[in-house]
C-alpha cells in the first residue's frame, strides 16, 4: 500500500492511543465513526475496547468507595449514576453526537446495567422466565435489523438492546426456550470466534481495498496481511 506519510502518522498515533486505552478519545477528535474516511483507520474498532478498559479501571474504585456505605446504598448509587449517564447520552446525541458516541461518560450506563444485574443476582436464585427471555430475544433482533447509522446511539433507543440483554441475564436460565436456542452448537461456535473476528475485521477491511504495491516499494503492513486476504 503506497500510502502518504500522513496515513503512517495517523496509524502510529492510533497504536500509541490503543496501548494506553485512549483510542476512543483519539478517534473522537478525528471525526465520526460512520464517515467514509473512518473505513481507512485499521484500529478504529478499538474505541470500544478503550471505553471498556476505562470502565474496568474506574468502576472498582467507585464500588470500593460506595461499599463503605453499605450494599443497598452502593446499589442505589450505581443506579443513580446509570440514570445520569443515560440522561447525558440522550442530551449528547442532540448536541455533541461524536463525543456522545465515543466517550465513556455517555457509555457508562450500558456497563452499569450489567453491574445492576450482578447486584440483583447476587445470593439470589435466578428466576426462569420463558416469556421475559423471549422478549429479550425479540428486542435484540429488532435492534439488529432496524437500527442503522441514522439511529441516535447511545440514546434512549439503546435501551432496546441493553434492556434485552438485561432480561436474558435475569431470566434465560437453563431450560428456557432462549437458553436452549443459544446453546445450539452453531450459535455457540459463532460465539467462540466472535471476539477474534471483531479484533480482525476492521484491519482487514481497512487494508483490503489497497492495490498490491510494487515489490520495490512494498508496505510492511500490506505484506503481513496479504496472505490473510489471498
């Protein structure tokens, strides 16, 4: 790939940002996720990993502080923070859509929803619920096929897939229809490779359109990826 020097500079910056869990901040400053130029960024997808790592760094400290006031107050504090983050995302997509998409404060409620489920499931038997779990499945399918780049995200709309996931965690116990469906070998096989596919898909898409360079001017990244694309 005979790329201009600026591309190599941008790529180097993204590598550094990924290594310090700040790629979401870098890509926020560079532009939107669905812009045409975004397809040329091999590490664009790491923005979500950066948000995740930021959550893992901050949440234990927050929980340690809140737990000093008791379990119930810690649960209340996390719930309030989740609602504040959701409200911030609903305001953010209208006023600062790119920051709203990339930055942790407007994404925190999605992670906190999982923490709330953990509180609800701790020391309590999970309740089986075929219809609640099935509703979750329908909600997620709806978001997969209905949501697109024009859907404000994150926003109140994001409660559809997040709420669906919460329901599955709470009610899709062993033996429910959805649990049996998700336990099929074909679906579990997809699950086993999904994370690896996620890590590889953006670099492949970013480098795939590039024409093969002359042998005397070969790009090292293209040389590494060429066998994967052949």
